[in-house]
C-alpha cells in the first residue's frame, strides 16, 4: 500500500474525505454517496428584502470499480530480504495497479475540466502554467496548498528549458536536474505524470461556423454553417467558445476578459449539410445566482474549436483538490485462507489475500482496491494541451 500510494500523484491529490463513509459495519450505504454542494446567492442593495431560495445541489459518488493485481510467490522467493522482495515483485505490481487507476481517473477528469489553456506556440512554458493559475483563481478555486499540476513528460521537457534561468531555491534545483521533480511552481505542486494521456479533437470541424438561434441558453447549443458538411464531429472533451459570450466572476458576476469556454459532453455529428446540435457544460445561465456568462449564445456568433480538428494533443492537468472526490471502500475480509490483511493509508484502502498451493509450493495472492471518483467542481480543473 505504501508503494502504491507513492505512485498515485494525481489521485493522491484529489479530495478523499468521503472514504470512511463506505463499508462501515452496521451502517452500510451501498455503493453510492450523495455529496451536497453549497448554494449560491445574489447580493442585493437597499433596504427592501427580496427573498431568494437556498437551492442546494449535489453530486453522486459511486464506488464500484474493482481493480486487482495477481501475484504468485514460491517459498524460496518469500525468504528473500524485504528490499529484494519489494524491488522484484511489489514495485512492478503496484506500478501496474497505479497506472490503471491513474489513467482511468485522468481520462475522465480531463474530459470534464471546464477550462483549457490556449494552445502553446512552440512548447509548454511558464506563461501557460500562469494562465492555468489565472483561470482557476477567477473560478474561486481556493488559493491554498491544495492546487496540483500533473504534467505530461513531453510538456516537462519544454517547461524545464523555459524556466531554467528563473530563481529557485537550491534544493529544488537539485531535484529538477537529478530526478525531474518539479516542486512547487506558480502556486501548484507540480508532478510529472505519464498517465494523463492525450485528447483527439473532432474531425472536419472547419469553415465559418455560426450559432443557430437567438440568445441560446441551457445545456444544448444548435449551430450551423458547417462548410465541411455532415462529416463534421465534436468529441467528448473538446473545448469551444462563442464570440460575444464572455466568462463572468462566479460571485460578483462581473464580465471577465476572456470568452467563456464550454466542454463538449457527448459526441456531436453533423446531421445535415451544415447543422449540428452540441451538448455542452456548464449549462448556460444568463441571470440569477448561478449566472455564468455575460450573455446567451447570440445568433450569428462564430464558434471556435480550441485546437485543430482531428488532431491529437498530449495533456497536462491543473486542478484544486476539490475538483473531484476519490473514494475507496473496505473490501470484505475472507476466512479460511493462508493470510488476509486490509490496511488504509491516507484514505486509500487495499486488501491482500494469500493462499497456499501445496502442489507447487507456491503462494498465489491478490491485491485489490475498490474505488470510485466523481467531479465535484468542474470549474476547478484546467487542461493544457500541446
């Protein structure tokens, strides 16, 4: 479990305060947990009271993914020193288990992050990290020690070259040069992570694309003007903007200096020579406590896809801890086996069960983790694609 924990630098920095809610003896809640989110309010001016409802929203966290890795040891192998045993067997097994969990969670989170840094020109540099910080701060992500940046190895190369002349304390420089550990930069705890993966944008999304309808709101936007015809697509995780629709501060509702970014939530295909219906997040709201845009999607506003269509980009992910919750559950402890143990470390529960096979003088065993995750505040996540 200690080896696994050290390899989960993305999952290990998500919110894990809900783990103890699952699989408690005498108080089992099943596989789902409802997480309440605080309501938003509007501030009023003057002595006249205008009532407003306190509307709480919630997210459902489901713990139903079970991953395990199978190991078999001989009696001779179990007599080795713990260092040799860990290096030969435990480390590669936990690397495989960590990679499966990290890659699955990262893929889902990158598709739901509601911000994306404009595409870097030649390499990911310090300005791109600062832009991610800006987008999270405008979204009221707490400015504490809980912001994390998981960088793709290909992004790290350019970033280290760009920042080599900047001031860093000597101990941090040593780690960068010897081990590639980036440390704390621009308010983020920065890690290199090869599990974040890539994103491929939709195909043939080209030409002058115009929205279709006056001041569209809600979670679906109808667009037309697709010169590429019915072969055009937008994939889950694509980021689009609409001319004239700007982002607003979540609390003051003041218009910010950048267009509102929307994430495509389901595959969209051209249904005719020019038209397409696109599901987006967040839901477009133009008034009240949950207002999130300066105006609705005006008829005739140009739609822009972040990046070139049909192109694969490597991704880095910047986020605050409350971007998503990750939870594990305590698996049932079996009887009648050679050995069984279950331990919890920093909210991650693992069970290992071992049997004895007398015919081969070996000990087949399995290490299991039952887990789940859920995005809580999509606006607290930001991708960097290059």
